[in-house]
C-alpha cells in the first residue's frame, strides 16, 4: 500500500493515478503526529476489503496538495556516516559503528513543496538525501533477523545540516531541516530495502547517487541497533544515512530526492530569515561566562 497525507489531516490511499480518501477508516481521534501515525498506532493498517473503499471520496493524485506524512513524529533518529564513500569525502575517521545514532527534533519536519529555511547566511548548510523508514510497532532489543517485522514502511527524506561547531543534533534540528515524503510505501509493497536506488538533485544537477546496498548498517541492522539503545514506537522515523555528494545549498535552490519504488521528494530553499552566525541567541551569555 502507498499512503499520502494531504489537505491538512486527510489520509489517502494511492491507487494508480488516484487517491482514495480513507480518513473515515482511521480509528480514534487524530493527534499531532497526523492520521497516518494514528492508523499505524491503532494497528488498523493491515489492509481494507474492497467494499470498505466503495463510496469513499476519490480524486487524481495530481490534484491534491501533499503534506508531510508525519507532521510531528514521536522521534526522529539519524544515522551518521553510514556510507563508506561519505566517510571518505568528509575525512571522517569514524562511522556509525563508532558514533551510534543521534536524535533530531520532531519540529524540524516539513512536507513536499515547502521551503527549507536557512538559519545562517554565513555558514555552510548542506543537503543530505536519505532513505527514511517508519516504525510500525513497538521494538526493544530486536534482533536484526526480526527487525523488518517492526518496520511499517519507507519514504524519502532530507537531513539538512549546518557545518558549525554545535552538537550534531543541534546542527540538524532547525525548523524545516527534515523534509519527508511524498508517500509512505509499506514494506510488503516496496520489497527489499537493501536494493533501492537513491538520487539527490540540486537545481536539476545530480549530486548524490547510490544504492542502499552500500549502507554500512543496513535497515535491519539499524533498527536492531537503535532498539538496543531506546524503545522504538509506532511512527518513529529513522533516517538511514547519506552517501557521498553532500553540498551547500543557497537561497532559491530546489532540492529533489528520488528513491526507486517510492517517488520524488521536492522542496525549495530560502534564506529570507537567515542571520549572521555570530548573532545567534546565547552567544553573549556564553562569551561572558568564559571571560576573566
């Protein structure tokens, strides 16, 4: 199945070129994480009989405005340095095997067609295209051989990153720094997550091209490792890491991440609210505390 969130809190089931509005089939009230999270958490996302879909509103996919699949996921987990070619281009001496995972703020999520807002005008801010997976049921200390049983589906993601001295989670948690979408494809439909082709383009020029077969920690290993550190909940999003080809984005750029079997996530970039790095709040306080 392929799910899409649109028109605020509507949940759609993609069928060919059409979208069936299945919001009425989502049990219980819809919370801040959105209708797809509610569907997953309720355990009702196991497929519907054809007669359940009869009479539900239907429209062409091209006519809807797609939103983020999870406007406020419970957790966003990131995988640093999870491709060897990215390790080489960043001159990193460590990989995910040494670094572990990190957390991003759930408030950093935006959807397709929205704008990544650059926080600084004088710091490099890079695009990092990634496969994102969505947890389908609670997982703790899950062995790798059973990890995929806990994955609901997959989508495209961007892990925007400021190259500065702050902690990794800070540099990656600015509002708008986690674009997700456009659809979430269930694991049974997508097939092997270790054989997907990923391509990231900036203004139409290819910057990143890889296969998820080249991940250091594959999807199963990443879920197993993450669940050994923290309990994974339905709707948690794990960004699986980015390959070589990260690069700076600027005001007015367009960024696309295309993953085979899923689709293309496209967002813009704006520097309209960017400020000098030296003017960030708290700088004077920190300077005063270290003086004298």
